[in-house]
């Protein structure tokens, strides 16, 4: 018997419940909550063994006035991408094109053996329209291909050598599901938008060694554990990624829980579905509590900043342009019905209001065709939701997985987003409070590495709608502010619901008797902190199955 007793602090049981003052864990499972029940359990253990100190392994954790709650989950992220960023030039922190060029040159000189220079992720707002020129990168490296991903991971910036190897010229036609911005003479500028264009370069890039990918996955897990996250929805999984996860599981290298969302491509979906079913079977065969593959990921559109987010009304900056519709006609509904019939959870990226409506329609069609069941469909981002569609989230049982860090007036919003949407429409973004008030479910995610994967930073924004400078007073679109209890729930128990944690062999995601002790400890109650204090708060300890897998020194 291995008991852990947490006491002398606040134990948060959820947004709509009371707190407790004491918690007992036995071999990683919660067995008693509240001082009365905990003392009874400890007395029973002592009576059975004769002495707690002699026969029972008892660890006492003094919270010292701190705060204990269910661990965080990340309902939408890209962990392998995030882990790989360290492997290339460090351009994320660069604040100008000149800094990026200097960093690429430094990295290339330090790594002469690399055939390709690849990295992520640069700030697309550094240049008007997000249009970066290949000739700028040529100044850093001209004899080897260079490919950099933008922060949105929907865009890449290439040097001339990369364009040459990919065969992208003035004569290259516009690809399906992609865009090649061009100069006045028709030659490719160097920026490629969305998969149809990015795939042209990816097709000629050599694959990464599996050891690099495994290292990236382990790095991502360490990143998350330090931030109190013990479950992650990998929201874009291709066959090579499945191989990496299977290898990590077989080698016992998964240190947090992952669920795989297998990527559905409209250009090849009919061939993909059997492979998705086989991938799920292979994951289930491992019976690893750290790994599942129950989800299929769809892209309904792109992003507003590229004018590829799908809108009901055209962009202010490009009349008659409604953005990119990834699945034309009824093809999304047809594919969603097929995936749903195969027993997968549906997870749809939908940024613009037209994409959100298309996603809701597709889910509604699956329910009508395949009947009632516990499907927990997810619409990720839901950046712009038309008022007519708000109540449909609750009606259809759709989880809105939003990124609270994005709901602020930062450079991305003011330089790229608002000018494209216009002031009135921009104020309809990230309607978190409206979703909840309509009876819908709200879970949080980060979309890391597109933006920070630190939950407390997202919580600070979601509960204030203010940027780092504390602007504007009262918050941007303050009617959509989410109170701290519901925000904590959205980043913990609501994500666990999205993850079907209650259906797991080892139920987790809440503080209740019988649940796995997946917990995080704060030194201070986050509900008492200002937004700025909350954003800077560090997790004192992260527990997975009752074991402290991360703690601050």
C-alpha cells in the first residue's frame, strides 16, 4: 500500500462544487476527499497493518496554503512540431526580417552537414500582408534550400534554392487547396500558403530521421509537464507521426497521455479511411494508457491572417473573397458521416463563420445518418461564430475548443486580423462566454507551437481579455470574459471530457474517488491572482497517477 496525503491547502473540485481541505491517494488512485473521510481511511489502513509508519508507505504533502486541482489538458496542439522547433534556426523570438536572416545564416554556418535548413516559426506580421521574399533568405543561404514555417503553420517561407528543387516557377499553376503569391512578373515570391502549395516543397524534402522525431516528442512531453499538462490532443497526425508514437510507446518513452487525431485530406480521403482504422487498431493493440487514436481531424478552412479563413461575408481587404473552403459542396458532410460511422470522434478546424457553419452542418448530418451515441464532436478554434449558430453547439453536443490566448489585442490581432474582418465583425471573435451561456461545452487548447502552450498564460487572457500591457481597460469584448472557475474547468475537466477520460481504463481528469490522481499544485490560489500574476505563475508540481513527474526546485 502506497498512500499520499495532501493537506493544509485548497483542493479545487470543479467549477460548480465546493473545495476540500484534504485528499488521499492510494497507489495512484484517489480514495478519499475531505478531512473526515481521509482520517477514516488512514485509521483503517493503520488498523489493517498495525502501524502506518511500519507497514504502509505514507507520503504527506503539505500544500502550505497552496492550491491543488486536476491537471491541465491541451485540447488542440501539435507536440511533434513543437518539439522539432529546437532542431532548426531559432527564429521565433526574432523581431525583424534582418534578425531572422542573421539567425538562419548563423545556424547554416554551424551546421554545414545539413542538406536542408528547416525551422519554425517566424512572426508573419513582421511584413505587410505576411508576404516574405525568397531573395531575403538567399542573403543568408543561397546554395542550400531553406524552408521556414510561419507561426500559423499554414504558411512557409522558402529561399530560391528550395523553390527551384520543388519545381515552383512562373509557369507553375495555382495548386488545389493552396496559393503561391507572385511578383509582378509572375515569378514565385517565396511565400507558400496552405497545404496545396506547401506540399510542393514537402514532397522533395528528405524525411527526418526517426531518432530526431522521437527526441522531439520527448521534448514536447517535458515542456508540457513543466506547465501542468498531462494529456494532449495531437491535432494533426499523419502516417509518419503514427509510426513515431507507436515507436515511443513500444520503447516506453511516453511520459504524458496523447490522443491522435488522424488527418483527413479531401484529395485522398477515400484511400485514407481504411488506413485510419488500421492505425487505430495498432494503437489499441498496444493497450498503452498513455496513447489512444480515437479521433479524425478535418480542416474546414485556413486562417484569417492569410485570408484563407472561410467567411460568410467577404474580407474587408479583398472584396468578393470569402476565403478558402477546404471541402467543397457536400464532401465534408460525407466524410464526417463516414468517419463517425467508423466510430471515430470528429475534430474540425474551423476559423471563419462560414467554416463553423459548414462544420456544424456536417456534424448534424452525421447524427441524423448514424443515430444517437456519445460522440463528443469538437470544433477547434471557432474564432468567428455567427449569432445564428451559437445555440447549435449545445443542440448538437459539440465541444468548442478555443484558444484563450488569442482573445486579445496583440500585434497579430491589430495588424493582420482586424483590418481583414473590420471592427464590427472582429468584435464577434472568441465568443467563449456566449457558448457557455447557451448551454454549450467549452474546452481550452493552445495550438502550440503556433502560440504558447502555457495554460496559465491562456487563463490570464481568457479571464481578462487584456493584453500583456493590461489593455484595454475592462477588457476587449468584455462580455465574452470567462470567470476564473469556468476557465480552470475549461483547461482541465472539460478537456478530460473531450478526451473521453471517463471511458479510459484508468479514469482521470477530475478529483473524485476512483479517479487517477492526475493533479497539479500551485503555491498560491490562482483565483486570487491578477491576470498578470496568473500569467507568470509557475506550477509547483505535476502529478500523473499520483507520482510527482515534475516539481519546481
